[in-house]
C-alpha cells in the first residue's frame, strides 16, 4: 500500500499535522518510539498506520517504515541531551531517511529545520548567512547541508524559530517549564521570535504545493525574553523566577511564509496560555 504522508513523529509539531491530514481523509503513516508510547487517541483512526523506532538510536530505520510514501514530513528532532544522541537524531536520521526516500519513490521531502542555524541577527530572511552557536543548531545545519546531495525528490525546508507548545522539546518550552517551577535560568538570548507549534501545520500542508526545492522562515513576532517571561508568569500565575538575561538577538522575517504558505502567528499571550495550562 502506498502511503500519501509519512510523518516521522506524531508528537509536538507532528501531532496537529497528523490529525489534520487524517481529518482531510489522507493516509498517514507515523513512527512511535515504542508500543507503550501510542496514545489511545490515535487508535482506531481510519487511514492511520504506524511503526516503531528510535531515531536517536537507530541509524537504519527502514524496518519501521512503509514500502512507499509520496510526502515525507521529517518533523522529528532532539533538542538537547548527549551529543551523540542529538547528532544521531538530527543529522544521521535525516541522512538515513533521505536514503530510504530515494529508494521508496518519495516525491517531496519536507524537513523541519531551525532558525537557530543563523546564530544571531534581526529580521533574518532565508538568504541570511549561517552561524550556528550551539550543538543542536550545528546538527540541524549539517542535516540541511546533506540535502544538497539528493536530486531524486523535491526538498522543502521550514526553518522554525524557537517553537513551543504541547509536546515540543525546545528552548522556549524549557524556559516555560523553569518558570512554572520557579527554577533559576541563565540565557544568552535577549530577543527572539518564538513560534507556536500549532501555527506550523498550515505551512507544512501548503508547502507540498510549492514547486521545486524551497526554504521558508517560520517565526512569530519579535519579543524580548524579559517580556516573554513576564507574559508566561501571568499565564501560569507564577512569579519569582530568577532569570539572567543575555543580549543575543535572533529574529526572523516571515513575510515570504505569510505570502506563499498562509502562515499566521497566534497571539503570544494566547499561545503561552494554551501551552502552560493545556
């Protein structure tokens, strides 16, 4: 059976994508780490199939994948942890998936990357120079570099700036968890443009319609970390977090995504409340 859409994770950004694809009546195949990780909410859904593998450990995930797929949404990633685990999840797994895609007739390989590959700067477009500042950003940058050697399918990249939301392991979610627990935080960032994970679904769906290889920045409005913390404390009804703020600014320009992919950013206060109280 040919699957219309392979989504490499049903959590975080992948969750709403999977549910929306199923709602539209499209076939979806996704990958769970293990049988115990399959939520009851996914069971019994029509046009839904799944397999099991750990992309942060398994460099040959073919046994967990279907025979064929038209669109491959590579949304899985590891934000933090041992370097080998993060590298395997973000770089090696991407290479393995492209090798599988080459043999399996994939038409479109859609990769979630990160705005952190730029390092720093204001209102950055997708042509800005790269200067990844941390290990995570370097692994995503290397994954992007590897895509340049594949011509068997269209490669479409969404560079998402600082995603946050339900089930997302990220800089912002970790910051929000520290706020909820009143844990001290030291951050190098002073201003960022965070992205609510639910807002990425529409661009992911529409990017399939874009012709040829393409890159888009996905980001919310710029906000100072100090203001973000204040809004998060209000949403969580918490106060007293001890945070040392940095000075690095990293914000993106989302005009291209708004014009061509219909990207719309949820109000920061609304997105924070949904994340912290949902």
